[in-house]
């Protein structure tokens, strides 16, 4: 882990204009700079950079942050990787803190596997370039495919000789452990305990993660020495660092082009990707011959909502692959299909055409997936009524998974015309399918709820009376948690015990963690957190103790103390963690909440902090001359208490509503003891609500 002083030096050195200018052409506009956003297809400059605040923000797509966040987003790096990138740029030595023994073991294991893969990549590349067999067999194959030297170097292609254990012997001689060679899948052990190379006699295609690490290899059989081998391609097996369902070949080289073009081309194999890159079409990835998985879809969806699948015209292959595309439709992606000319695949077609010709062909011949699927299945169905009925059912299933109602309606009308059936029939069938899907989802949720109830029942004997939001109206802990359970490990740190106002770490909210962001209380919780991040260390008021001394109270101290008074806590775990760390460090010399959380090593916290402060740093183009603007900082003593009381009031109202729902449950209504407990609790909470309403007066609610 990089220590905090080093992080501070990197942040101090990293000038936002200098960093962004490496990737975006900026023009000065007033005190700020502006340019075309690199994260979407920006026609007019909407990407603003503020050198005084050290922040950038696109007012069209919303992306931005400090220099670290920009590099993380643009280069798709992790937080530590982005810090190291900036450290190299500014010549700063990176010092990392000592890891615990457990962290060392976990990191050592993963890093060792990556190190072994890096050695293997370098070994295979060296054999390809310098070994006689590598040049005569491996390089000859790549040259016959038309690959240029720069493309071979870019994709780090290599070759493994026909010797069954040459790589294994070289790796062992260099000091690499046998255990790691086996775990990465580069080698395997025979029954007589000999170590054999997995990729002998093959050209090698390294597989890279999103950040560019070599995570696996693919090998294609070539020479006569491997004629007895039936499998043309061999791939690395699953390992601790490699999960095939989460990786896409070429994503590391394609990610920036995908964002820029706002489209991803999907092909089948390694050579398809490489040839398209060589022709100038770089926004392409391969599923490596398998159907897309949900993990791969989510990875693509991070960069674009639009995908074009390229097929080589093999009808059998097309029918096999379209079965998995319903998953893409379910994700709300816009899917198009392009059939290449007969006898062509993306590899061969790309070798014959340049980027402009390739793009023009795709634009002219691509078609919507639903229309493509309809026409394809109609050819098979012919005039057979049974097959046509199956076809309708197949299309209805694909349409039914599309989340957008308007898109579904458009497809229904189009399919009705193609199939010569009434709209009403398709509408009815789609509605039935969606109802069935909803029922299955409800059944799954109900099973999970019953399992949670069973877990809660086991802990019910240990449940005591709750607080305003500490437990449910039925006296049970919320779904997925047991009463008295502590928050997630990330919510606490050992140092919290020494915090000036220790937080309530046994707090368990009755409100579900998800799908409740629209509740009134959540709005106030986020506004309170905004005050913590912006002004956490600022003094908002002073209290006089028994000795007549004035004690300054910071925003963080006030919020923590006020929450503890009613035994409450923030609902969101990430919010709790931020408040906890602010309380822990509030009296540390030089602590500034905004700076600390913007540079937080947890990417989720740093991104949330950018959102919370970005409203203040709007890089504003408007300013009323002669009019004094009263800032939030000047009225913290007024804002923070109002936010706190509104937050508490909203929590009480939510619990009262929850009790009313509970009383309608037949199982509770028929249990006199439980029903009386809830009614008693309800009466107490109504009194609390009444007192809080009076404190609120006319309910001053912030916009």
C-alpha cells in the first residue's frame, strides 16, 4: 500500500491542467480551461478544468474528478495504478507501507502468478524472435496471416517450441516455483511427477486484463510435430487470477476506441481482433469462441451501450451464438448484427480492406438483431405452421427481456409486420412472458426472504427493544442481517475506538440497503454527508463548559454527537465509513476532510467525495455583480442542525409506515402478543414524532 505522505506528494505535484492536457486539447476560458470530453462523443466543448481547485468535470456526461480520478477513468486503472502513473510522470519515488502478514500472503500469491505470466510472455516473445523454430515456424505463421511486426509486438505474440518441457525447465532454472507454474496453467504435472508445457508447439496469444496485466494465454497448434493433437486451440485453465467468464480478448487495447466510437464490435477469435486492429478498426473484442457471459457484458457496458456482432456467414455458428444474445438485450444494450460476405471472416475481410472501407461496409450491412433473428428463423420455418409458431415463441422471448417498454413496443410492431400476425397477439404473449419472469423473480425473492426470516428466528431470543430506527416493528433485524450484528469490516477500523466520539457500530437499520434511495431520509443523509466531506473539520459553534471555557465544536463532532443522542447511524455503509474516518481524524494536525476523502485509497469513497463537492465547484460562468453571496460555510451553525432534525424526522416517519405494513400481516395480526408490542411501539413513536414536529416548527425543509 502507498503511504499517505507519498500520496500527498503525488497530489501536490499533479497539476490537473498538465495531466488532462496529455489526452485533451484545452483552451483557456476565463480562469478555467475547456475542451472536448474524452469520455463521450463531444461535439461542443463541455469538459471544464479548474486549475485553482484541481478538478475537472464534463457537464454533459458528468464524469470528472481530480487528476487521479481522471487517469483512473481515462486509462481504466485502479487507484494505486493511477497514483503510480502520476508518480512516474513527476519523478516521485513511491513508498509503500508495510502490509500485514495476511495481506502479504494474499498479495504475494496473486502477484507471483502475474510475475510468472510476465516471464512466460517474455519467454514466448523471445523464442518467436530469436529461436530458429520461432522464426521459421511461429513468425512464418504470423507473416502468412499478414500481421505486421508492430502489431506482433503490440499484442505481445509469441511461440513455444515442440519440446514438451523446454519452458518448464527454463522457468525452474530461473527460480520460478513449480507450484506457480502449475497454478497459472502454463505447465501441468504428469502421473510420474514430470512437469510438461501446456502450450508446446503452438503460437501464443497472451490475454490481458482491463488494466493490461497478462492473465492467461491461448495457443494455436501449428507444426507437423503436433499432428496428433485434435484440439486446434488450447487456453489457460481457470486460476486464482483468471476467470474466463470475466475476460474479453483485446479489451485492454480496445477500451479507449470503444469509448470514443461509442460502439463495440464483437468477433469470435484472436486473429479476428488482431487483423481488425491492423486495418485501423480498434474498438473490437473477442469472446474467444464462447457465448457471452454476464461478466463480459458488464465489462462492455462500462464503455458503451452499442454493440455490433460480426458473423462470417456460417449458419450453424450463427444459430448457436444468437442464443446468448438475449442476455445483451436484457441488459438494455442496443445490438446490431453484420453478416460478412460468403467465405469471409473478420480476419480475412480486415486484411483485404482498410478502416474506412470496413466501417462503411458495416454501416451499410448491419441490421437490428431482432429483425436479423426474425429473417434468419423465417428461412428455416418456411410455411410449416408448427415451426412458425416456435419462431414466434422464440422472438417473443427475446423481446420480453428488453427492459425499455418503448423499445419493446417498436420491436413488437416490426415483428408483427414481418410475421404477418396481429400486434395484439404479440403484445399478449410478451405480457405473459414478462409476467412469468416477474413471478420467477418474486419466487426467488420470497425464497431469500424465508431464508433470512429463518436466520432471524434463530437470533430472535437475543433481540431487545429497538430505537427510532434500530430494528423493525416486528422486533426483528432487517433482511440479510441478524440482530446485534456489526457492520461490514470496511465500516470500522481499530483506531475508531480512540475516536473522540465513538460511533455506534452495533447499529442495524431496519430499512433495506437497496432500492430505497428515493426515501426522504436518504436525501438528508446525503446532504449531511456532503457537509462532512466539505466542512468536516470546520468549527460550526462553541459550547461553554462548567468552568466557563468555550469549547469549539466541529461539524463532524456535532453530527456524531447528535446521532449518538438518539442511537442512530447513517443508513448507507459507505456513508458510515466516511463519518467514522472523519471522526477518527478530526483532531489530527493538518487534517482537511475534503482533501483526505478526495485522495482516499478506496475508489468508491474518492468518487463519492468528488460528487459531493462538485456542486460547489461548478466552474461557474455566472456571477451577479454587486451581490454578496452567502456561502454554506458562513451558516453551518444553521444548516447542519436543520439537516439533522429533518433526517431524524424522516427516519421516524419511515418506521411508523413500516409498522402499519407490519400490522396488516396476518401472521402478526393473529399473534396477540406481537401485535400489542407493535401497537405500543407505534404509540411511543407517534409521541416522538409529535415532539420532533414541534421542534421543526413549520417544517423547514431544505431544497
